[in-house]
C-alpha cells in the first residue's frame, strides 16, 4: 500500500526515532516486501503517486513518498541519508547532489513550465503582461527562491525582465512554493501569482483559479529529472521504477498532470 510521510517534518521525525544515527533505517525488523522511499516535490506529487501505484501493481513491493517544497526535500535527503529516489521540481537540485555523489543515476521524465494564475473568471482581466506585477492595483504573492523550484524559476523569469527586486519589495509576502502560491489565490491574498502550469491540472483547484500561459521564450520548459540515491537498499528496483516513469504508461500519467506532451 502506498504511504506518505510529510517531508517538512521528516528529518525531525527520523531524528526522534533513530537518535543521532541518521544513516540507518529504523529497526522495525525486515519488512515483508521490499520498500522504496521517494522524495518528491509538491508539484509532482499527484503524478508520482499514480506512477508509484502502477509500479506496486507490477512489482511485489511497497512505495512510500515523502513530499514538500524542493528545497525542503533537498535538505531532507542530505540530513537523513536514507531513501531511494529524489524527484525535485528543478534539475538544479539533482545536479547539486550528483556533484557530491549522492545521486548516482538520473532520467528525464517530463517538464515543468511557469504560468500566471488568477482567480476563476479572471475578474481583473489580467493578461500575460509581466509588468502587471508592478501595478499598485494588483496584489501579488511570489515564492521564495531559496525554498523551492518555482521560487527559483520566478526569480529567473523576472530577473530577465529586470523587475524581480521591485516585485519582491511590492509583493504581499513570499511563500515557500507551489502549494503556498495556490493558497494565495484561493485565500484572496493575491490577484496574481506565477506558478507551475501543473496547478491547472489539479481537479480540486479548477473551480477557484485559472491559468494564463506565458510564451515559451519568457517561461521555458524546465526538465523534470528523477535521481537514484546512493543510499538505496534496492538499486535494481530503483532502476525498474525509473523505467516505469519513462515508459508509455508513465508518460501518459505525467501528461495527465500537464508535465509531458
């Protein structure tokens, strides 16, 4: 059965459970089935959950998913030193862990792309003009570039327009990432946010917000990459999971959530 663990609390939870030894799995005895632990960014959680369920059907194993902003799961991997697959919202986090040998192999499974989001019906008639983020009549919330992939992407996009610093000063507040940006629209804290387009494919949010696409020359597609962790007890099973994510069935799941063509 697929299980979740909140990654925001993951390092603390394992610290309480295992004392100072963060490099060992908790000693509950040998599980009945092989287990994989995936660290997933919040944006990709619905897709990776479906891929994991498909994988469990095809293999006699159990998949657990810990999730949160990419910055948080990046920190958790390094602190916990356990687990099997790392799946952040930006390839930069993968490359950083490859550089220190923590990620040993990786596969590209799709892409993220930034877009503008507004309240359902677009009551302020907002367009794809990024200069609107500087308007005194429009409330804006952005994501912190130090805590998640979408924050990094927002900074990159607005830096290219020469307006990031001004937008950051005028914003209502900075939130941690994907989920916080959705909440900012749904709580009416913001009239406009920039978020990953995958938010448009979340059925639970389609009645409260809508997407305004940005041109690809402004918001380029950013590769989504899964990485195999050196800590894995089941490297062959990890390779099988990566293969399923890249398979026709896996790609159909990522396309369903707006992360593949």
